[in-house]
C-alpha cells in the first residue's frame, strides 16, 4: 500500500476524477437540453383528476416533487386555458386526488392567442355550412377547419396585395422626401405626380383593408363550442385553432405524425404569442444570413492576413507584434466588439452614410441604427482571428520542401501561393471558416447592441427591391433564447420553447464545430504522415 | 510571348506582395483602431468645461438709469432681457444690443407702483414683490424660429401666472412664494429688522366649486444667533433655510400652516464667517452655502447614528473656494452644477464630483446674473451697465476620477458609498456612476469561476496528455473542443433557469458533494489495488481509469443530494436558507455566485484544458522517456518532470482562461441577478462590467455621460484583457522557443 502511494497512482486517479467531473458536466448539460428539447413536442396525455373537494382538473403532468411546506408529494399540472383560469400551471397535492382518468375525448387545442386550451368538443356553429346529418362534432370541426382554410386563402391573397401596396406607398414616400429635400420648386411636377400615385396606392390599400375586415368577420363567425373540465362552456373561433388533437386516444404513429408536424412548424413558421409559441423561421433565417454575410467579410481578410504572416513577413519585431495583436483580438471580450460596432459602425459609418445619402429621412435613421450589415461586420472582426490562426496553422503544416520545389522550378511566390499552397491549405481554411461560423452563430452579447431585435417585422431578404435589406434589424437564435427565457412575461410557460431553441442552436454549433475538428484532424494526419 | 508571361507573373507577384503586406498591417491597425475608437468616445468625459462670451452690450441709458432687478437670456444666446423696478421687461437682441420690445408685467396688484425685488423660481418664472407688499407672478417666454430664408426671428412674451397672486401688509425686504401641491400657496417674507414671516394661503373648495381662501400668518419666533444674511426656500415650500452673519445655518419645516419647526441650527465654518449666499441644488435635497471668505459647501439632512429618526444637516461636499465673498449661487436647472459669483470671478462647480469646472475672471463686479432655463447660457449685468452673455459648454460635469473610482456621498445616503445607479424616473436624480462595484463584480465572478475551473481543467489536461491511452485521447480531445464551442448563451440559460432553481431547492448538495466526491475517491483509491484484480474491472486498466471515476462522481453527487435533506433537517432546523439569514445575516439570492462559479467555470474549462493539454503534450518525449528509464513512476514523471517544463504554457492557459472569464457577458448576465453590490458572499449575486454594458447601453442616449462611461468600461475591459493576453502570449512564445528545437 505504501508503495502504491509512493508511486503516485492515487494522484493519477485524482486527475482521472477531474476529467470525469468535466465529462459528467458536459454530458449533463447536453443531456438536459436534448431531453427537454425533444420531449416538449411529444403529445402528452391529458389526465383528469377528481379532487377531494369534488372539483375536477384536466391537464398534463409536468413534474412531481415534495411540497416544501408540508413535505407531501405534489404534482405540477399544466391546465392551460390561460384566458379562463388565469394561469397555465397549478400544483395539486397527491393526497387530494381521489380518481384519475384519461378521457378519450379530451381535446388539446393550440390557439393563436392565450396559449393552449384543454377541454371537450361539443359542437360547431357555421353559417352557410351544411353538415351531413349524422356527423359527429369532430367531423364537423374538420369540415369547419377546411372551410376556414379555404376562406383564409382568399384573405391571404388580399394581405399580399396590401403589403405590396404598402411597400409601394413607402417607396414613393421616401422618393418624395428626397425630391422635396433636394429642390422643392424644380421637382414640383414630379412631386405632384408622385403624390397622386401615392394617394392612389393608399386608397387602394384602404379599399383592400375593408375587404379584408369583411372577410375576417366572415371567418371568425365560424366557432366551435367547448366545455372545459369545470363544465363551463367556451366558444372558440375555428380560425384561432392552429392545431387540435386527442392525445389520449392517439396511436404511437399518430403521435409521431403530430410530432413531425410540430417540428415542421418550428422550422418553417413565424413565432406567435411574443415568441413563446410557433416557429423559429425568422430567427433561423436571420442567424444563417448574418453568419453568411459575416463570412464574406472575415474570410478574405483572415486568409490574406494569415498569408502575410506565414509567407511574406520576416520573423522580426513587426511579425511578433502582429501575432500578439491577432491573439489579442481573439481574446478581447465580445462585448467590447459590440461597443466598438455601436460607436464605429452604427453611429460612425452609419451616421455618415445617413447624412450623406439619406439626409431627407433624418432624424429617422436608415443605416445609423443597428442592422444586419453592422452586426455582420462586428462579428467578422470578432471571428477574423479564428480564420487567421487556422489558415496560418494549415500553411505552416505544409512541408517546406513543397514550397522550395515550386520556387526551384521557376514559379514566382505568388504562383506558388495560388497554385500550390492555397489548394493544399484549403481544408485548414475551411476549418477556420466553419469554426468562425460556429462562434458567430452562438455569439449574442455584441449582437444585442448592434442590431438584433426580439421581433423583426420583415426578413432582411425578400422579394421587394433591392432584395437584400442591409439596414434591417433581424432575429437571432441566441438572442431568442435570452429574450424569451429572461425577458418574457411568463417565463415558466416559455421555458419549453427556450429548450427547443437551445437544442437547435446547440445542434447547429456542435455539427459545425465537429465538422471543423474532423477536417482539421484529417488534415493533420495527412501532412504528418507524408514523408518529406 | 514567353517573356510577356514571365513579366506578367513577376508583376502579379509584386502586386500580390504589396497587397498582402497591406492586409497584414491592416490587422495591427484594426486592433489599435478599436482601442483608439472606443477611447475616443470615452475621453470627452474628462474634457474641461468652457465658456465663450457670446455678447457684451451696453444697456441703453433709459434702462440702465432705473434699478435693474433681474436679467435673463434665451437658449441660443440670441436674446436677453432685463427687468426694471417699474415691472417692465426690456428685451434685447444680442450681440448687437438693440432694444426689441418692452413689455410691462401684466396683472399688477392694486395699489402697487414699484417692484421691490424679483425672485427667479426657475423655467423663466418670476415672483415680483411690489412696494405695497403684494406678490404677482409672471412667466417670460422667449423663442426663436428660422424662416424659409434662414433668418432667425425672435419672439417674446410676458404672461401672468394667476395662481400665485398674494397680498400682504408691512414693509417687506424680500420674499418667496411657492405653490404647495394641493395645499394652496405659501409665502415667506423677510421683514425689516431680521424678522421672517410665513404666510399660508389655504384654498378650500366646497361642494359647489366655490373657492374659499384663508390666510394664516405667523412670524418665526426662534431667536437668531446673529443677523440674518441669507435666506432660501425650497421649490415645494416645505423648508426654509437661513444663514447669519456669524456663520450659523438654520432650517425650518414650514409645511404646517400654523407653526414653523426649527430642525437645524448649526455653525457652518470654524472661523464663524458670515453666510453670504444660500441656494438649493436641483432636486431640493442639498443646500449650497457660500460664505464671506468664498468657501463653498453643500449640505443635506442625514440620519445620524444615535439621533433616531431625525435627520440633521451635514456638510457633504466642500467645493473649491472662490477668491472673494460668494455673493450669489446659481444652481443649474439641469444638473447638480452650481455657478458661484464673487467680485472677481465666476465659478462653476459640480456638487457630486466636486469638480471645479470653470473659472471666468471678471474685470468689473457683477450685479445681477441668471442662467437660462436649460442652463447652457449665463447672463450677467455688471456695475458699469454692461450686459454680458456667456455660452456655457459643460459636457460631463458629474464625472471625475473621484466619482468613477472613489467613494461618494450621494443625496439620500447615510454615508459615502460606491454605488452604480445610472438612471431614475425623475430628472433631478443624482446619477451614481461608480465603476467600483462593477469591477468588483467582475473580479468576484472571475475568481470564483477560476477557483472552480483551474484545478479541474489542469488536472484533466494532465491526465489526458500523460496517462490516457492514445486511442481514447483521440476521442476525448475533440469532445472537449466541442464543449468549447457551446455558445455562452446556452450555458447562461441553463445556469439561470435550470441550475439555479435546482440548487435553490437543495443548496447543501453543492457543499456536501465537494466533501463527498473526494471522500469517495479516497475510499476507491484505498480499494483500487484490490478492485483492479477483479475480473469485471480488468478492462479498466492503465489509461482508462477515468471511466471508472464517472459513476463515482455521479454517485457522490447523488449521495450528497440524499444527505443534504437529512443534514438540513438535523443541523439547520429544516431550512438552510432561513438558518443562513437568521444566524449569519446572509441573504440568499437564487442567482448567486455559486451558480456563476459553476457556469462561468464550465465555460472556461475547455479553453484552459485545450491550451494546457497542448503545452503538456508538447514537452519533448525524450524527457519523459529519460525519466521513465531512470525508474520514475508515471506520476513522478508527469508531476516532477513534465509539468514543471510545461509550466509557462500551463500558466498562459490559465491567463487566457482568466481573460475569457473577465469579458464573458451572457453567462454573467443570465446567471446573476445583476445587482451591483460589494459583497464577497457566495450567496449573493453581482453585476460585472461586461453585463453592465449589455444591460445599459441600449438605453443610453448617444454621447450622454452614461454612454461614455460605458465606453470607458469597455476600454478598461479591453486594456485589462489585452495585458493578460499579451503576457500569456509572450510566455507561450518563449515556451515554444524553448522546446521548438526538439
């Protein structure tokens, strides 16, 4: 035993334990996110409890725990029906429960507003819709949903036209502003023309709006009648129903179908209810576009700087200073980049652009406020060191003989670089690019300052000229997590959504960085095994 | 053709070289540029104030012959006015000095002929005291507009404010009148012979809407310790301040309609100099006192130990003395700045920062002076009849090194403190911008996180690099690198919304697992040799011991969780948090420093791990081989040979981790309550510099003091991380050089 201590084997075990703690923590973190993220969309059973005081409760069991006051077991029930009960969740002491059942006809509704509704379908009222005589309430609901969907198509068309008109009116307004700013007298004829055009567009818009209101009224008059668990009736417009299901009587495959449908909604739909429900499409789109835009800026600069350091600079004081500067850039806190972006890009360059090109719009800023362009530039600055370091590393790992061979054959340095070195270093550069993209996708602090918003009215890329709207604010997955998790009024109800967003972001980042690490390791192996 | 090609190649080569060099140098420039740029925004905080004389005009003889009671100027230094004793406002355009209009005050009380004195009550409102003892109130309005041709035209008006008409009897030297919110009006008169009279006019409305006014008047009966030399009343009419020629400062509560209560009676200066001027600083909390020797100080009531609930006036700030007798103190209507006049100079000081902002020397003594409603221009009339208007530019008076890094006694506080509170609902709020609690928060978060992360990361790196089987190492290293890529917002979210409530439920688990996991480890070590023989664990031989440790860690934490319930009941009367509060007086925040230590530690572990592991692995193999060949065990080799050689690299890893922890924003933002407090307690939250920037900058108006202070904190963060990273980098390069030749 004494020898065992003397050789230090116990200490080896201690270091092993340190590694074990680190691994356990990582696994716990990823496990928690994955478990909570995946389970949120799985249709949970609706349990009906009869309580000792004779009342009923219907809902999904969220968790069991010990009541901190009296030490009894209790469970947290998601009862939904926020507009009726006031709260989404309630605690029930288990000894209060007399019976629990799973009513097959208990229905879960996802609504456009007020969160979910749990209850029992009684009937459907729809004017001008003849239901087959023997149809059940459920069949009626299906028919009504179909009717609403077709009617909604028409309103959507009107809406599209309206948004076109609105865009046109806005463009004309800006043009008018410009003309008036430049020279009111000289352009008076054009101004008059445009004013007429704008008024016409607005009149059309208003006419369409009335149509829309009429159509909406026609849709919302179709309602379904429900009973909640306390026996109180509730009328819900069929239009407000996003999805409905009988979780207690669903087969496994039906549940899978419902799950996939929710995933589709998550990836492709817009958020609802101040981001706590619905999809993440604008956030995903904003993140991807910002990251791509960032790569456009960071890749060339990073590669050029790395080439300079590795191939051109002589190993002197200057080079060492550049190296230190690059490493420092990587170590500067990201919030400092945000502050820099705000001061330099947004108020500095953006402010100058506004006063030079859009003076007529002031004091409403165009580029002088946070936007996707400034956010991308800020993050490009933040991630350039990653690209530099990775590129340099991959250039350094190319054996010297290859360079010398190329030069000896009469190629210039530039030719050697473009024809020999860069193609060989491509995997390394890709690694750096992917790593920098992963970093940018996960970075939030600087973005909060230079252009991310909780809800952007329009995507930074759309069908209206000039397609890429660099001045627009955008949504971002990481900020979505912070905003929904910490700033929303009902954090408890929003939590599952945050887990889903977190899982998505984590998946993106982990897939990207594993690819990068894999590429890098393969490249290392390739060059270290070559026999130069 | 061939030659063309080579020429072209050469040319391309040269162009490329130039371009690439430029690109490289750009990188250095951009680093420097970032620092320059953010410093450039922060620097104006320390710029001195300036005053530019905008106009100096001779008053027309007709006006200057009469007695001038008040002067004033507009915002743009384009117009000024004087009030003479007939109650006429004469408006002048400056700088040319032509008289543009003379408007007589409206609503002159019956039987009044001459104005005795005028009291400026702020926002261009004046209370005029007439020779028959009545008070009327007027508002002066000046505005300028620019027409299409760019010509500026001025307009002015004098209107009556009916709510403050107040008749009284007796010979009054000077008087104050104030509207008391919902209680009518109060008037304080300074009568001949050092008497002070307070009159309340109560307005009662009966149910028909008829107003009934009743006057209630009394004289202050408290004996004065000297002759009255200065009087001031706060803007709500609650407190009356008086100074005597023997240096006593008195304060009465006059909010009750039937009596004045003497609250304070104190000697202001040791040498019993006469108090020559009194003025209330914006916000009505502090009173500024100037004396005959030019000493200037501000006072406000403070709850003192031993005096119960009563608050007594205390000298809070001593400002730089002026040369001569402080005749007038003008409080700025926008900040806690005070303009003091004596015979030789004009002084501008800020109360909170105690900065002397500005000194304007005077050739002739000033008779009357006033600040414009926004406080950006000063208008003064000297005894030669010259009316002068200064444009004041006082950029950030409340900021000084003292307020940023020192203890400051803020209004309403019982003692000087370090405090951060940048904004409040009202305008007269005193901004508290001490960076100390934020720097403290940063250091606290970083230190706790490092205490958690450094041992784990370095030991794990040592194990991975020295003891782990190479095959496994190829898998574990990428795993840790992926861990480094986990966005901080994810860690912050889990720390704030998952870990914090979890630890909140059973805080003892954390402490118990710190004890139990090593204990279990010791027990395992004890049995290790025997366990190893066991065939089931045969596979866990050299290089894979950590796999066996994983269940051990999980088991330890679980046991700790089980035990914590028992311990809480038996040792801490069932509720640890309650016990903590009642026996140690420590409040428990759900988002506290333990959460931060774990979350922030988790974020920096992979960084330290990766760099340290690289450094340890880069120690040449022949050193290890030599050590092992001489009979050292693998631990002895690792601990005595490898680790000391790799120490600079490991140290640089720690430094880089440190730098990352200092600047980390999202985790600190989400996992703490963001309370800027100075407490080392594990159970309290904190606010770090970086999180503070993220919280406050979206609301900070551009180029305001707050905006610049936030930039200053960014500069601090930059410089601090720059130093740490540079040191780490130099160490690392040296380390590389040392072993690069192997």
